[in-house]
C-alpha cells in the first residue's frame, strides 16, 4: 500500500467516525406532544394516532405547549422533562427510550390530564372494568281510594291490569275516613288504615308471573281490583 493510499484510508475512517453519531440521531423517530389550550394532553405518532406502545430507541419529541395554565411533563427511567406552567411555545426533546412504562401529565391537573405508554417488552396495565350499568329507573304507580266508593291503581293515568315485574314506587292517596287501600300478593302486604286520610308512599317489588290484588277492607266485595306481573 502506497503512502498516498494509506493516507486516503485513514481520512475515510476518520470522516465516517465523525458522521456516525449524527447519523444515529438523524434516524430518530418523531413523536408529537400537545398540551392545551383547553384541558387536553396527548402524545401521538406522526400519523396522528395515539402513542400506546413504542420500540426502544432514539426519538425526537416535539412538544407544543399551548396553555399558560398547563405544562407537559414526561417521566420514565432516566427521564424527567417538563415545560413551564406559565410558558407557551414549541420545544424538541431528543430522548432514548428503554424497556419501561413512561408517563406524561400536566402537573397542575395531574388527576385528569395524564397518559401512559409502554416501550419494548413493557406492557400497559389492563384497563379497569367498565362501571356497572345504572339501576333501572323506578316507576311510580298511583293508588287512589275514595272519597266516594272508588278504588284504582294507575300508571301514567292508565288503569293497571298487567305490569312488568320489578321494583315500583306506589303513591297512595287515601281520600276517605271510611275506606283504606290494601295491596297484597307474593312478598307484598301493604295497607293504610281506615281512619287514615292523606298520602303515603310505598316501595315494593312485584314477582314475575304473580297476581296482586288491592281492596278496601271494609268494602272488599265492591271496592277491589287486581293485576298480573309479567
């Protein structure tokens, strides 16, 4: 090998060594972080999809802080980067992500403005189970007895002859000192007294397939009715 050839080889190796570090960062993948101006915070891929899992390696995170009452705070192994709460603007963080879970949040509103993602072999914890469905709304029946020789049980103004099984609230209007309202059936035995005059409220449950009856006890031969729970 001639001296000239040897010199060219040394120069090429030195040039490559000088370029390699910059080339490694040039391959860093970009992520986009945003906080504000409302109560929103996000970390997304270049295509706009939410970041949930990443490969290990170098990343450039472009942080767009758009809220003077918020900040973007990224934490993980060897990382604790944040923008100022009262500052707005764009900053780029060059980071190296390893196998771990990482979190980000707005520090003043960390209870609601937060997120998490996994890197490498790390896995996000499973989401919490959905809350149980709300209990069905309790419908109200209206029971009326008196002031004349009348007795009734209605739902939304219509006489009850069939009723879906379940839990109900019954508003009893006893409008006579001569009558009472007495409701009986499987699991139910509710009544006002004959001397009572006013309004009472009961909560009862009707069983599917059962028949329920209501009467005025002193005049049960004439003042009566029934319905079936289906």
